[in-house]
C-alpha cells in the first residue's frame, strides 16, 4: 500500500508539475504538434517507456513477494485490469487526456466491483467478461464525448 501511494504521489507531481509530464500528455494528444512546438519526442518517449518498464519491474517484485514465488504467468490478465482502471478513470485511449487521480478513482471503482462479484460468488470467467464490458462501455462513452 505504501509503495502504491508513493508511486501515485510521484506520478501525480510528474504529470502536473514537471515538464516531462506535460510533454508526455502533449505527445499523446498530437505527436506532430508536440514536435512542432519544440518537444524532443523521441527523448520523451524513451524516458516514459523506461519509467514504465521500471514501474512494471517494481510491480513484478511486489507480486513475487506477495505470492512467495516468481512465476512467469503470475500477472497474466492484470493488463486488462490496468487498462480498465485507467479508462474508467477518464483516460482517453486516443491520448492527450488523463490524470493520476482519475486512474486512482478508476482503480477504486474496479476494485469495489471486483470485490462485490467475489462476494456474490461470480465465476472468474464472468468477472473477466464484466470487466471487459465495463472497458467497452467506458471507451464508447469516451468516443461519444469526442464526437460532441
């Protein structure tokens, strides 16, 4: 929990208060416009991907510590949960829009739904289907907002 909170706080400040965060959001919105505005796109992309890899490895270490073993397939399916949480939190799959607070709220909402489904003894197969349905609904709502 402390690691997650630390990553959240650092990520929030990186996105809102540091140049690289603003550049990353600008590149996600329109890469060519960001390049024309003077952003060194390749350098920012490498930095963001490097940070993503670092955080992914930290998540793998935490998961291995929780499970007490390091299995290559231990985190299978977590990518859907991560995408679902960010999309539910308001991050656009088309880029240029998103926040750490929204991602946190999406994670909390998805956690509550997952916990409720577990308490109702819903099969994991159906839980994955419900999560996918939530993602599809969130993406459709995002697309409808973009068209207006």
